[in-house]
C-alpha cells in the first residue's frame, strides 16, 4: 500500500532542501535572529526581512489553491513575477525592430516620432524581406504627379442625405468612454478639433468628454443603444433625436459587429458602472450593464436599412452608416440587396478587420472568428461596384492602420478613408503594455483610475494626436505623388502587388 501524502513527507522527502529552501531560511533565520537579539538589539532589524519570508512560506505551505506553492513554499512565487516581467523583458531586450505583436517596434516608433514632431525618416534602406511571401508594395510611376492637392476630403452622404459630411482620410476609430479614461477621450477629441477630422465615440455612448472641445463626432450606436435607450434597453427615438441634434455630431454609425470579437456582446459589471458611465449610457447604477450580441431594433436586412433611414430622419438628415466585420459574404450581399429593393441607401459602410483591437475579448473570438480587413474590404467593394453603388455609398476601413502606406493600400482595395484606434492610442503615449483589461494602464490611457490618468496631460497629448494625423496624411500625399495620381481615390487593385512566392508576384485584381 502506497504512503499517503502528508506534511512530514513534504518537508523530508524528494529534495526537501531545494523545495523548502526559503521556508528553512525564514524559519532558521528568524529563530537565530531572536536568539542573537537577546544580546545584540541591532540584530533584530533582520526580522524585517526574515519574518515576511517565513510568513509567506508558511502561507504557501498550508494554502490549498496552488499546487506549485504548496510544493515550493515562497520560491514558487518567482514564477508569477517572471510571468509578469516576461512581456516587458521581451519588448525591451529580445524583440527585433520588426518583431512584436500586435504592433512591431518600428510601427510604434513611427507613430511616436510623428506625434512628437520628430524626424520619421528611415536610414540605410528597408529592413523588410522584399522576397518573403508576405511582402506587399504599391506600383509607382516614372512620371510623378505635379498637381496632387495636399489635402483631399471625402463627401459622405447619398442624395437621400440633406446634411452631408466632408470626412478626412484618417480619423479616430471607435473607442468608448469606459474603455478609455476621460482624459484620453478629451485629448483625442481636442486633437480631432485641431486637425479637423472626426472622432468615433465607440458604442459606450456620447459622453460629456466627447463633446467638451467641439471636435467632430461620429456617434456609434451598438446593440445596447447606450445614450438613446429606454428603461427596458430598447431604442428610444426621441432620446436619440435629442442627442443626435448636437452640432458636434456629424454622423451616426450602427455597429453590427466588431473585428476583434464579432458576434459577441459585452457585460460591464455593476462595480464598474460609475455615476458618469451610468449617465452617459442611460443605465442604472448598481446593476450590470449588458450589451447584447445582436440588435433588438431589427432582425432582417430590410429592417436594418429601414432603421438606418429612420435614424437619418431623426438626426435631421445627417449621414448614417453601418460598421461590421464580414462573416458570411451572403449576409453582406443581402444588405446591399435590401438597399436596392427598398430604395433606402445607407450613406457609408465601415469594414472592421479581424486584426482590429479591443480593450478585452475572448481569445477564441479574437484569434479565430471574423474576416481580415483586406478580404472583407475587397468583398464590400466588389459588392458595391457590381450594383453600381460604389460612388454613392462610401466605404471605410479600420483594422491596424498606422501609416500612409496602410491608408494607400486600403484605398487600392476600395476604402475612401481609414479609421485607426490603437495608432491614436500610441500618439497619446500608449506603450503596448497589454494591460487594457486590468484598469492598470501605466500611461493613463485605458483606465478609469484618477491617479493613473493624471499622467495624461490633455493639451499636450491633443497636439500629438493632431500632429500624428497630419504627418500620416502628408506621407499619404507623398505616395499619391510617387504613384502618378492626383488623389487617393485613384488607387486601384492593380496598383497593389503581393509576392506569392520567391519567383512570383500578382496584383490584387488577379487574386
């Protein structure tokens, strides 16, 4: 009959010295210090170190939650320390300039340089492997353009829209108050005001911080209808009309799905529903705040376009669009078909790629659900071109856009403009510490902690937001000129090339 595990065995069997080293140091050291301290009082200062080690080791020895800590009292805790240290050590000491996910060191450094107004030139040639299967490039012209304007805007609004909007080529993508702190929201909106581009609210509602500085706003309406809901959580037309009438609200956007977690709702625990969040979202304090996976205001493509048309009327004729991560292609086609059948046109469509960011998402959904941006964007473009709607309905792209080249490549696939979220977070000072879901963001961006938000100085960061956007559009202009074009609207799929193998490349109109 085998011997039953017990405390004596744990302390005396199977390399007991190495497993219980800190326990023995704490125990023997504490006893020895107490003995010596009877004659030499100064020795008792050692108890400040030894006593905590002993208490920690005894706690681990008798706790029942972690096997590793029971078998390696106190010393097992180093594992959790190194797990915490691992991403920082990798980022600062291990990664090359091209490593790092979701954004590489070089991608982050480019945003930082442009936000600070520093030189963003790259010395000594590209570090990319131009013969790898992942390499993409834009075809240039031997006759660069001489007349390309430095700034172009996109007219958003069909002939059914009485108050169209002129959108910039790069705007701030959806980030909610709650996911981001009030200082971050204010800095983004003030930056949008300075740079004359728009700021998407995210589905968390239209907060006072979005409106404080007067930057252009796109109000995103998700399945929770935050900011325009009744007591039962249903869409409230009168409440929506009141808020959509604000001068800063230039467009509204119906969120169908999000690239980082498509088809998934959300739950903000009651403990995190602060007074400000409750007022912004029209939800009661002290109760969980639920964002369902699907909308209750519509359930079919025809009902969706009718709902969009109704929202346009309620907002006084302002453009209304939809945002989605493409899943089944036939569902996107059904929305386009519904517009043709009803005659109600949505003013714009934002395609959110599966590579897009979020504060927190289930790993399985983030990694394995949803169509990447390039494929989704091409599908939407082809659907609009095939139905002769591409010139009427505008198409936007969001998902890991951080450079002029990224905007140009998406333009070649059909995007009229791009939205970026994490890139603008970098311009605020985000260091990609991957702590967004913990409320312990070290730079005060993705946190509600007043102490941490103090580090984010609104006027200074707003200037950085505006500089990054302006510098990136300047880089886009350089690409437009190099390609012999007069506007980003002239980019086409045949001008974007991808290497298929070491000896073969194709343009995107061939893929």
